[in-house]
């Protein structure tokens, strides 16, 4: 839609989970309806259909290199972090590490993987803090200066991005402290487990907020939608990370057999969820940008 047309639009319906508005329907004077989706709008995307099947292969290849798109960078950087977590989890589950690898180096791989998570999470938060409001009156269009973090308490997407960014910072602390040698179980719980469980809670809230923002309701099943797969697999990843954090609690006496192995398995599953969601973000970026 052209910007000049927006002042003519009439808001006829808005909806979303709880008190948040994530979907609006506008009517143009000519009678046509225009749908606004909060997630697609803040990410600079707009729904379209690829009507020529012969273009599918070309479009799939194009999504592998789109450095001019911020969404592409977010997907790639998240995928790097998830890959580090997945590899480190698999190495930790080996009966014996290769002779050229130590436990400290595997833990360092977890820490290195947490850095791309934080980077991509911040890019999403920056994106959420600086998108323009879509309103039917041009006089109400926000054209504010760039903000580092923003404050949008009525924006569900902003809450999702903020909570995820805070969770990644706790994962930075958690994975860094895990490299400290000679920790007793109490020290491990204070320095490693508490940041882990708090970060996992924030991730779980963030993942659910992103899911309901995209679907405009508390639950939906839309496997034909690329955006649905992004938020759904990320939510699954958050659930697995939460489960891993529960099993990672250090105790003087082990009550659950193989608790450490279970924590690593669920960490790997969480990484797979985020890896799939990150990779699906690449073709999702092919959605054409809304005309500003």
C-alpha cells in the first residue's frame, strides 16, 4: 500500500490475545480490505504469494544470500548460535571426549554459542523498538529517532524481543560461569543453574509471546505458513531449554538417574528447535517489504 492511501483507510476490526492488538483490518474507500499483522509489520515484511511455480527454485537459492535484509542476518546469526549449542551438547554426550578436546573447550563452545544468540536477540529488539506504527492517519505516523531499546509496553512483539534479549544475557553468564574450574555443587547452582533457569523462563515467555503475536490467539495450527513454523519451532526450542534447565540442577545427592545426560539431550533438542526456526527465517525474508 502506498503511504498516501493510509489516511483514507477506515479501521473496522482489531484483535489479538489478552489486551494486545496484533491484527487489524482496514477498509479502503473502494471497498477493499487490508490486513495488518504486527509481527510482519515490525519485521518489514508483507504477505505475498508466489504464483509462478517455476520461480520457486530461484527464490529458494536467493534466500541463501540476502545481506541487505536485517531479518536474514537475524536468522543466520541465530543459526550459528544454535549450531554451537547443538555441537557442544553432542560432544558432551560422548562416553569419552576425543584426545584433542577437553571439557573446558566444550564448555567454551557453549559460551561462544551464547554470543550469537545475544547478538541476534538484540537485533530483533532493535527492530521492534524502531518500527513505525501503522495507523490510518498520516498525522499519527510515528517518525521518531532511532532507539537502542525502546519502550513499547502495549506491543506484544516488543515484550517478546525484550524478554528474549534479557534471557540471552543470563545465558552468557550461565555459560561463562560453567567454564570456572573446581565449582562445588552450591557454587554451581548459584553461578550456573540460577542464571540458566531464569534465562530459560524468560525464553519460554518470549517464545510464547512471539507465537501468540503471530497467530493473534493463544493457540493455532497453521503448518502451511512459514511464519508459523518460525515461531512454533522457536517455542519448542524454548520448552526444551526449560526442561534442560530443570534437569541441570546440581544436588549433593543425585535423585534422578542420568540427570546430566537428560539436561544435555534437551539442550540439544532446544538447539535443534532454534536452528530450524532460524533457517526458516531465511525464506520468510523473501516476503516482500511493505511499501513505506
